[in-house]
């Protein structure tokens, strides 16, 4: 890494780069240049005057200095610290690292993380208390072991950024651990089919998340991923999942129905602990999954109905934990659970593959009235 030069070496004609004490000025931004790797890190202007008038940050993918082209790979520590006027940030694909306090106290409302990002310090966006929309495209970003990266984005102790909407881009394979932990404002999440794993505590205490669709292809959901998501009412687990990990849905106090695919072979301790509103479990496992002690602690097993394949009823009635459910009956025979009004005609509800439909004569309709062919 070339050492910073602490004196102005030269001044070029207007419009060209000038080498300053705090780095190299190229365009509107300062960079530390790695001449051996041909990479550049965005750095601060100076500790006394850090881009005071900048409102829009457009970080380029490459910069050229003295005829040499450098790939911009990082936003350095304190790069845009306390730049209160910055309302828009564009990060190019190629950025691999975002350091501590890189955007501290900036005022942008939306943020797109590029696919190339690998590491981000948890307080890179400290005090950015206006972010409401996040697009996450990072393919191989680090897990956040202790804190959500947005936990200190708001103001005050343990405040969080007011993010309401998160979209994971196509190509994202893993949602990092703790990524959205304690984002109490989060209501909408879009997960693409490319995602194969969700890290531990990724959505822990997202208390206003009302629904989430988990695409087939997800093989791993980490411990505590959805703990205390108090407004979730139903979960359909993907058919690629083999294990329901510790405390995954613990404290989801409004969860009413869970669909467990045939692929699940183990349900670990406290997975559904304190899910005291659970009314129905639709379990397609022909062989009872190994349910650990405490996996359904707090579930009212006298009122929560367990539906399993018809030929497996006796196996469930004799299996540890499962046998504690008072009502165990066949999924194939679940009809007329309750009556539903449809065009003023009382019609029976049926469950097919864990989803509720309306049965009218020899036709089946969705709850929105669309015929299922």
C-alpha cells in the first residue's frame, strides 16, 4: 500500500487529479490507492472538513490516476462520517468492504447493497435513522455475529433504522445471521428462489413482520431466525428443509398454522416454544420427525390439531412429543373444518398441500374465488 503523502506534491491543471495529504482527489472523492493491487478505497476529505456540501454520493466502479486504472473495492472508515446532507448513495458492484462509521449520520432513505460485498462492519451505518428501504444483493457477505448492522442506525441506545421493506436480489444465496434482527418496523420481505440458507437470528424480533414466503430450495434456517416475530400467523416450510433448528419460531405468539414438509427429519428444542395461538400443524412426514424435548413447549396440545398422512397416524400416536397432541387425524380427510361464506353459499373448506381452498361441488376455488384447475 503506497503510504499517504503528507505534503501537496503538485497541482495539475483544472479538472485533473491533485494529490493531497488525506489521499488522492479524483473527481469529487478522495481515495487511498493500492498501486500493487490496482485497487482504491474511498476515504474522508479531512477529519476537520468531511465533504460538507455533498448531497449525493455516486461511487464509481473504477477511477484513473496518472494513467493507471484502479478498481474501487472499499469505503473506508469514517469516509462520509457526519455528512448530514447526504440523501442519496450509489455503491457500485465491485465494492467488497464497508468499514466502521463509513456513512455515519447520513440522511438517505433507501440503500442498495451490491452483489460484490463481502464484509460490512456492524456500525457502518451508525445513526442513519432515515433508511426505510433496503435492497440486498450481496452474494457472500459475512455473518453479523452479535449485532444487526442496523441496530445502531437509529438514534438512542439500541435504536434501529426504520426499515419497512427489504428485497433480496436474485442470486443471493444466504441471508446473513442477525442481518435484520430487531427491525421492529419491518413489514415486507421478498426472498428469491436463489436463497438456500437463512442465518441464525436473521429476523429475530421483527415484531411487525406479518407474513413471509420461504421458497423451495432453502435447506437451512438458523437457530432463532424468526424468534419473537409476533405477528406471523402462518408458516409453510420449504420442501427442501430437513431440520427445524433451535428456537426458530419461539415466541411467535400469533402463529396459528404451520406446514411441515415430508423432508423434515428433526425438530430441535424450543423450535415452537410459546407459540400459544397455534391451532393446526399440517405435517406431511410419513415417518415422524425426531422432535426434541421442549420443541412444542407452550403449545396447547389439547386444542392444536395435528394432521398427518393417513397411514402414519398410529406412528405419530406412539412417537415421543407427537403423541402428546390430543387430536391427530389424516390430512387427506380434512374437510369442513369450518364453514365459509362464498357468494352467499355456505361451502366446505378443504386443505390441499397445506393450503386452504373452497370446495363447491366438483370444483375447487381459492379463497379469492379463482378456480383451481
